[in-house]
């Protein structure tokens, strides 16, 4: 919201020496965020001049210029630039006459751009300054001719400073207004807040006696809302006033143009300028109709199927049944609270005006503005809520300004009003509630004073221990409960009183076992050199089928009704597609050595179950238990997974060392690190997946329960993601892994006795998984076996065809003694016996 300071001073006592920075600081103290400071980019000398005479001189380029003599200072006095009182000026415009008062920019002046003015030779003359147009001064878009002060109703003495005369010395402060404080989208609202901050006297422009405000009753108005949204009728108030015999060609006063321009609204003619001016002043959007173009009275209703409307921007819009319309006997003439229609707009031919000031339903206006992609200054205010007591004041104010500046006559008989009684419910504010919530020991007097200052009615309950009954002011729809009242007390009393002390957490609480487990796993991978890369949870159905199932079969996926990306409308079943996208983005930027991981939720809908709900509960009401249960049932099961990706080199090339390419074994090491952090032992066995290379794919399990997979992507799959070389991925159901670990992880005790190491080579069938042989050795060797590791898989000379030799390194240790070689050998052979029984394993010669 841009607030010109001259306008602000009309309603609150801002010190004459207060700078824009001082005003912003005061508004920041009451919770606003400063944005910017806006000024007219002008620098004098810029003065009122009088055209004494001119000579029209045709030029060789076909253009005719005027060589003018312009008086820029009283006779006998020195001009503001130090030159003579009469200057010679070359001007290309032809819309002025001898004797006209104009604005002259003298040498040394600077116009917006910046555009410095200097005496320069042109068209055979030395032009000692420039006669300015409205556009060159920043007073509008008109640039076809120079600005004649008589058209603005100004007759100032020659040599008068034009910057102050036209209000171009004003400055505006720009503040960010949050959606819950729509009342501050007005000079009235900001002036009140400045008063709250500084204690300066505030004068409410809406404080007028009812006798001045009541319109006549000769214009028919009706509200026919057959389908109110959330039970709230589309228009709760509609005030109409009539002004006749206006002259729309009259100039808008320069001070009004200057204020509108600083507020970010361009001048569009006196009638529209007045409606915009009052909107900014009071926060009440106003719309004006050409009364002679209306057919019959006005009815506010919802759109009918197939209806269309041409809005003021010249576009024909197909209307939605929820759209709230302003209609007459001819049909729609405006989108209520958003934009008027072209058929009844005010123009230079308008003579009689119908002024509309209404209160429309916030939800209706917000939905219409978004549906038609048509945000406007009016919809911005309506969707935040306007003061229901202001429409009568605003309509009267517009009528008075049109009478004063457009030469009209107010028709007090042919107006109209439709309104309901304004009822603001009271709020129970318990004693000590504000102090406990904010953490400041406010006195009861401070609380009452703060609430009364913002316009609340505060009544102390009869029982001194029962607190207050508080009725918020009509312009504060955001004050709806005791919490918002407490926030207002904190704001008015000053945020600097709130101590910077962290609250003490209740004892006995902290991270859950699952949260601690997830944190340990993530920290373990980060410590191993992996980078965590969160990604969006949206993908395609094809990616879900490819990476979400082992065989690539089609599995049910949840499709979003309103996806962020229309090309990826499905919720993910796997984290791998997101990692592939991140890897592609990094490779495209030259980062080819990647070790990535992500923990996140995947969505695993059950086959045959339809998820989602056709009924969306209203946003302003807490759903009942049955509705909440229905919403919970509409959500598919969500599991937290962890996935990792390796590509490029694990160790880059460096002096004395060749690069180390990331391989499947490195991913297995990361999987084991995940298991160790979770407190489980992860086993791997050969498996198959549609997206992974056959023979380079492993199924991961914990205590016989499958928890994930690891493997190398098929070259075609990697190429489809534009990833060169080998790409290795792994994915585990982290929730399942942590549940298998149990709630408590007990660290094993360390033995102080030496270890006994032995190797064993077993010949088994080539199709026997090495993991199964390892499990047999582990089971048979018993408790003395501390470590068992596969070190070689040999197939070749000396080993029969169809068989392979698996060499394991075994480490034995006892907790209470030093093992002998015989004890270690006995334990080893016990393990060999189990492997022989299960797989026909034999010791290799």
C-alpha cells in the first residue's frame, strides 16, 4: 500500500519535519513491513511561465515548430535559473495560445528518466529550457500536447514553483499489508495505525452523521442469490447514489492526480479518478455506471450457465455459476467486486452517474478473481473484507467530489440502499490469558487500553476473575477469537517487550525411536560422503511402474486433481525417479561424480481401493469426526523410504592415484552402513528388477524379510535419464528396517582377547547364492565366529564346469579366553558341515 504523506496528514497529525523514514519506522513498530519510498523524480527549477508570443516555423523534415517567448519571472526580476525573466524556447506542441500559463523546466532542472534540462541549440535557435507536458512531469500519460494550467483550473503568478503548486513535492511510503489486515489498504486505516504507534491525534474520515449519508429510495435494488457459497449471501449491502449533469471532460485537480500517481494508480479522467481516490482514502471499492445506459434497476445474482460478459478490459468472459454478477434488465453488466462491464462504463459522453458502494462476500470475490485471472484493486480489498459501515460514507464522499470537481448535482431522491444489520459477536477474553500466551506481565489496564485503542468495545465481567467481553470494531474481521486479541495487545504494546527466551520443553519428551533411527541413518550416509537431495514427490505413471515394482508391471498410483506439473501428476511410489532427475540436473551442469541420497515418503495405494474424496469440506469450519475419518481413509498408505545413487568416480583422479569408479560394491557398503545405523544386519541375495541390470541386482533383506534392493541401472534406463556411464541405485523401506530393529539397539561388548583368523574355500554349484553359503557358515560356526567375509568368487581352471569356488575370511574370538587354533578350526568345520548338508559344498583342494 502506497501512502502519500500529504494525504496521510489530513487524518493524523504527522509532524511537519517527519521524514518518510520516520513514518515507516512508526508503521514498522505496529507490525507492518516497509517496502519502499516513492517520489516524483523531479528537480527544479521548474516554474509557472506565461507564453508571450510564438512564431510557427516549418522545418525541412516536414515538422512545424514554435519559437516561443515565455515569461518565467515577474518583469524586472531574475529567473529561478539566474537568467532573464523572458526565455526563448523551442516547442513542438501546438495546443497552446499566447497568454497561456504553462509549466517551464529551466536549465538545471531534471525530469523523470533522469532527463536533465540544459540550454541547447535546435532548429536554428537556442532553446533556453522546455515547456513540459503532463507525462514529462509524471502527472499522467497525456503527451500529445503541453500542460495548460487553465485546464487544471490554476491561475498562479509567473515564476511560482510548479513542483509544490502541482503537488509534485509529495512523497509516498510503501508498506506490505498482510491478508489479515485489509483495513490498512486505505489512508484511513494507515492513519489509524500511525496514531496507534505514535499517539498522534487521528481524525476518522468515516465519522459522519447518518443524516448526511442516507440515500434516497427511488432506485430499485435487489439481491437474488439462489446459491450462496457456504450459506453467505453474495451481497450484504448495496448503496446507490445518483449524480446528474456531470461534465466528464473537466480536468482532474493536479493534487489528486499527484496523490493517485504516488499511490500507483494512473489518472483516467475525473469521474474514474474520484472513485479510485475514495477507494484509496476509505478502503471501500466504488464503481460508477453511466445511468443513461442502465436498463431498469440493479439485481445482484449468480451467473447462469452459458452467460457471457464483456468486461472493461475489452475481453468477453464465459461466466461460472459461482460468479457473482451485477445485472440489469439487459443481463450482466459487471463482475461484482472485480470489474465492471463495458456496456455501462462511464465515458466522455456520460452525463448522469449511478454510484455503487457495496459489501460482497469475500470468498465469492476471491474465487471469481482467480477463476478469471482478473485481480484488481477492488477484488484485493473485497477478498480481505471491507468495513460494513463505510459504504454509505464512501458513496456520499464520491457524490460530493463529483459535484465539486465534475460540476454535477446530487440527486438525493433517486438513490437506494439494501443492507442488513451489522452484528459483530463478542469475544470472551479470560484473565491472565494474554500474559500467559505472550509471556509478558501486562497489567489489566494495559490490556484494556490496547484493545480500546484499536477500536474494540471492552466490558469487564461482573466477576473480577472472569476477564472481559470484547467486541471488535467493524473494520477488523480478522479479530475472531481470544488469540487474535492477544496478538493485538502484543502489537500495540510493542514487540520489543516480548523477551527473547526459549520456552522450557516438558520433561520426558524428545525424538521418538523412529525419528532417532531416521536421523542416525541420514547422518551415517552423510558421514560416508553422500549428499542429501530432497525432491518433489510427483512423477509419471510410467516411472512409477518402472521403479515401483520388481517386474515393471502396472501398479495403482494416485493421480492429483490439481498437479503442480501436468506432465507429472502422480504421487511417487519410489524415490529413484527423483534421484535420477537430480543427477541429470547435476550432470548437465558439469558435476559428474555423484553420491546422492534421499529420505522421503512414497505413496503405495492398495489395488482396487479408490482414494480421494469428491466432497471437499468448507475451509472455515472444523470437520466433524465422521468427515475427518473419511478424509483419513481417502489417503493412501505412506511409507518412508531411503534411496541412494552413485555415478561417476568415487575417488577422483589425483597425483599418484588413478580414479576409482563407483561400483556395486560401494553401494553395498552404503547399505551396510544404513543397516549398522539402524541396528540390523542387512543380507543381500541375487535378484531381478525390470529397471536394473540382470546379474548386477541384489535383493536386500533383514532377518528373512525383504526390505529393498540394490543394483546397476540398465544402460537404456540410464540413457533415458541422460546419465552417462554406470549408475548404481539402492532403495530400502526405512520404516520397515527400523521396525525390524526394535526400539532399543544394544551395543555388543568388546573382547580384550586376540582373534584367530582362518580362511575356507568351498566349491558349490554356480547357481548357489554366495549369501546363502555365508549364512550356512555363520549358523554352523556358532558364537565364536566374530566376522565372516566373502573375499573371492573363482570360476575357471581347477574348478569343475558348472561350479564355483567361494573363499571366505573368518575371524574367531572368545570373550573370556584366548582361542587355540584347534578351537577355531573346529568352529570353521562346523560351519562347513552345515554348508555341505544344505548345498553339497566341498572343501577346495
